């Protein structure tokens, strides 16, 4: 097992807290069964590191906050689920993803690129009152 | 080198509303650390393997006090207090598993560097910084 943070439980990122994947080759793995919950408008960043990633096999959720949470580290969604209950979740630093389920509440937004250039393959399914762009 | 070695024993701060500082390297080997009041700061690093942290409401166990300890194995605990990572670096080598109930482990600063596994609940309240295995080389 390579170095990094492997979550099979619950990580709560509250209010304006940030996760900084701040060293080259560091990565966060949200494993199947794990939940990473953005409970506010905080972000996930990697500056100024390289070869970092956030790999989602479980549930990545923005459960609170009316503003934008930006993931500015490469996000690789690997059969994981992404849920946005409020505000905007922006996947703004590319990544290589395959398959996924997006659940977006009324008035919330999942921004798939944030202006970046990501690669997706497989099948993605949007559930319920989605507003994807 | 002077250090404090705790094996399968209990280290307890049972009184005092202020901060008690462990100012020598602290090596916890499957021991229990209990904080009933105030803050207990493990402020001089050390190399530890597994442990149980029991922290009462309003009390704090400061895992680093700004130092850079190495932890491995499994750490868990109980109580309505706080196990705090707010500064310094916890090197997790070869790996450390966190298994805490909701609200107990609070990450408000500092680094986790190495391989960290969470099977419980981790709460981030400020800037949490994650390092990789190359930091340890």
C-alpha cells in the first residue's frame, strides 16, 4: 500500500476547513464504503505539489454551504458517487475518471470541470433534480 | 537520550485546568492515555505503536505540541473531549489506523505524513495537510 490517506470511515471537512494534499505524490483515497463530507464551502487543494490525487471509490458529498467548494487537486472518480446537497462543487483540476453516480439536489450544482480538462470513461448516471454543467 | 516509555500502562492527567507538557520523547506501546481535565501535550516527539485515548469533555490531548512523533498500529478512544492534531507532523510509518468516534479526533492544523487509514470519524476544522511517503525518505 503506497503512502497517503485511506478512508473507509467518515471524514468531515467542516465550514471553511481545507484539505491540502501538499506534498508530491501524496494522495487521498476515499475507499468504497467511505464518505468524504464537505460540510461547508471549504476546498481541497494541492498547491504547490505535483503528482497528487484525490481518488473517490466511495461517496464524495457536499452536504452544506451555499457557496462553492473547489477541488483543485486531480480528482479520479473510480466508480464512486458524488452528491451535492447545496451550493456548488467544482471539480477544477482535471483527473481521469471512469463510471460514477451524480446526485444533485434542486438549486445545487456539480461543475464537472471548473474550466479544466478532465478525462471520463464508462457510464455516469445522474440522479434526481440534477443541474450539471 | 532521556525518554518516557509507556507499555500497556495508563498515563493520566486527572487534575488541573492548564496544560501539562511531556517534554521528553514519549514512546507509547499499546498504553492508555487519559485526560480528565485541561490539556496534556505530547510535545517532544517519540515513537509509538498503538494506544487508547480517553479524553473527558472539555479536556484535550495534544498529539504533537508542535513536535514530530512517529505513530504506527491502531489508535482509538472514547470521551467527549478532543484528541487534537493542530501543529507539527505525525509521521505514520509503516501505517497508522485511526478509529475514533464522531467528534473525538479533530484535525485543525499540522501534517499527517505517511500511510494513514481511517476507519472511524475524522473531523477537519481548519487547514489539514497531508504528506506522502516520500516525505519519510
